[in-house]
C-alpha cells in the first residue's frame, strides 16, 4: 500500500496533470490518473508509474458530471484511503472576444473549470474530513495567472472561471480548516504545455515569454513541485493560500 495514501489527479494524463501524477507516485502516493477522452495518454502515464514500482490507475470521467465524479472516487476507494486531490482538469477554447462567445462555450468552460472543481472537492471532503469520519487530507486547486490578467481578446471566460477558483480556494479552506483538510492553490504563469494549443495559437508561449523576468516559460514539473509541497506534511500549517509559479511575472 502506498505510504502517503491515494491522490486523485483530475486531468492527469497530460501537461501539469501528468507531471503531478508522475511526481506524486515518486513521493509515495497511489495515483488515480483521471482523463476525459485521451485514454492512450492516461495509460502512458500509468504505465510509467507502474514500471517504476508505483501504484496507479487511469479512470475516465467528465468532472463536470456528478455521476462521473462518483465513478472516479469509487475507483480511488478501491486503491485505498483518499488523502489528496489535485483539481487540475480545465479547458478553454479558441481565442475569442466576449461578444463572439456562445452561451454553450461559456457554460462548458465554467462547467469543467468551476463546477468540476466543486464536485471533486466535495467528494474528497466526504472522504477526508473528520466531520465525515476521515483522518484529514489536502486539496490543491489549479489557479491561473489569467484570473489576474483577465484574458482580453482570447479567453475572458476562462479567466473568469479561474477567478472563481481563487474565491473557492479561500472559502473551502476556511470551511474545512477545523476538520483536518487543507485547501490551497497553485497559480501558474506562462507554462510550456499543449494547453496553449487550445486557443488556436500554438506560438502563444513564444510571443509572451519576453514579459517574464526569468526569460523563459516554466515547465509542468516546476508547477508540480509546488503542488506536491502543498500536499506534503511540510505544508501542514498552510491553508487558504496560493503559490505563484510565474518566473517573477506579477500576477
């Protein structure tokens, strides 16, 4: 059995989620690698973990759907005691001005980024909180520099969703602080992952890197290090806070 319990990583098959999954396994977690559609990517991550002697399973599920969230956490229960959650699953759409956004697009962005984080956190709290018979645990939400910059001309809807995550992190942290559950977030800045391809501008990182004091984009692993610290006992007195990983960019 994994020494640190079971960690659920939503959107764990690619980018930051994959980096978190792999690092968490190295740190002694059994990992639930959640994915929405790319089974090959999720199985590749779990195969890497298993090859190194770790424990991991890939579990399909749309985090915006309660039934899928129940399925994800039921799979986690079969691995052992859930002690952590990383709310990493997120999405955006192609660059657009607000007046050109459809209601369907806005609803989907909010559903995955906000509703999904709420539903997964609720499932985790029911397992970890002393109020529900648990022994404690930690939740890390993925914030974004977009919440401070607004995403004009590209993804104001995504930026607004991440603004909601900022508030959610503080509110949930205060709600469960006395129940053994810590809730924090990590706010990445310009990170070189395929996430930028979703905006329809694959060169977006190169265009923006000149605005970063450390003159490069960050890596998914550098974000994962911050997340794993917040999950660890070293962060036992930290809750309701955000670590910014932005290369010095003010966000």
